[in-house]
């Protein structure tokens, strides 16, 4: 007999299902980023929605500035990604949400034993950098850019 707590998994929440951009889900995010089931589904969905909006704004702003030499086509202002580009987009969103949620994870996961990486600001910045590299890849840019002053 076990006296351990077993959390029942919440239903997955679809993210951005009707915009024409790739559809994401909290379940897929959990699987890709190995997020335990005891974190609230709505908190994760809120973070994914924030990340989706941030990334879509970055891509749209880049194109609105006249930068149309991108490797995807636009239909009614929505990128039509190839399968590999969709994978890169998904990775960008999930990395950004993972970075966004690290403070939440550390507040919820207060284990005295082990090294709680959720409190590591450097790791949070590295994960955010993964997202930024993915966005640059989608836009056909190199890993680092030089902006004129």
C-alpha cells in the first residue's frame, strides 16, 4: 500500500487553435520540456499564450519593416511554415515559456534536497536564448545580429 500523493492529470489546453499559426498544446509542452503534471494547466496555458504573442509580434514586426526575404510564405499575414519550420516555431515558443515559468517552478518546487535549477537565472537566460535563436532561424538570420545605431 502506498500513501504517496498521486495528482490527476488535467486536460490539455490547445493554444492558438484558430489563428492559422501552428497549434500548440499544454500536453505537448509538458512532453517536450519534461514538465511534471502537478503544475497547473491554466498557468502553463497562460505562459504559452504570452510566448505565442511575443514571438508572433517579433515575426510580424520584422516583416512589417519591409523585411520580406524570409523562407516562408505569408497568406493573409500568417506565415505558412514547412514542417521543419513549424518544429522550429514550436521550439521557440516552448523554450520561451519554459524560461518564463522558471520562477513559478521554483516557487512551487521547494525541495531542500538536490540542486533546484529552477532558481538559476543563468539557466533561465540560456533557455530564452534558445528561443531567440529559433526565431532568428525562422527569419533567415544568423545566430547573432549587428544592428545599426
